[in-house]
């Protein structure tokens, strides 16, 4: 996600534009105008697109670039901002997944299979985000005494998990958008203030 919560790789370059720029880019797409298309598009616009607001937390470089032109809030406040970004990302992803389960219905076998896979991967991503939040809650108060650079690196390292699911979720989102003929005019990622996977 910008979508948050997971692994940010360099090939995902989210757009800072938080408005929904979805348009149909496939003439004659058989899903255009279907109830599923409408429901998915609404869920995506409401829950996934806003996650672009959190792309700055994805890498140490992104955080440092963000604070080049504005004042760093201090280590404790920065940590609280990161945790809040993860919580909001988790809540939006949960709403997206719940909407896919409960509202985005289809009889098309291929679309149903893609929807079910997206739900399963989204649930894994939510678990990853919960694990990251738990780790961030365990950052000791004495770490607030570190320098800004040291603390930003510490927070970034704290959010690293083995076998993160973000990239697979991001790929599934892109594949679903392509299947439906939706062009978001960006490579939206569902990773929020995430980090690179270390294996």
C-alpha cells in the first residue's frame, strides 16, 4: 500500500495523489458496469487509495526526505505517528477485505477466484501489520534519547518481518485492476510505513 503494512520494494512507486483517478482503460471490458466492478472500485477508492498518504514511512530515505522541508516532531511523536499510520492502514485494509467478502459478489468463476485470493492475501497482510504494531509498541522509552537518524533507523528496523506478504498483495491488486480495466494512474502499493524484507 502507499498501502502500508508490509514490504516496500523499489518497483512500487506510489503517487502522492490521494484522489481516486480510476478510469476504465480497456474498451469493451466485460466487467465494466457490473455490480462487482462498482463495488470493487468503491472499496478501492475509499480504502486503498488513501494509503498513499503513508508512503513516506516505507523507507528511511522517504522519512528523511519528508523532514527536509519541515520540522521533525521529535522521536516520541514520530513513533506515535508511525503507529497511527499502521493502525489506520490496518483498519482500511480490514474494511477493504470485509467489503470484498460481503459486498463484492460475482458469479464469474475467474473473477470469484481472483477475489477469494485477494481476500486471503489481504488477511495475511493485516496480520503482518498487527505484528508490526506490536513490535512498535515494544520500542523502549530510553530509545527516545537517540539522535533523529538513529531513531528513524531503529523504527524502520523494528518494522521488519520475515516473509512479509505486501508485495504479493500489491501484485494481486494490480492484477485485479488490470482484469477489471481500472487504471489508477499510479503504482499504488498497500504498504504503509513499511520496510524492505530481510531474508
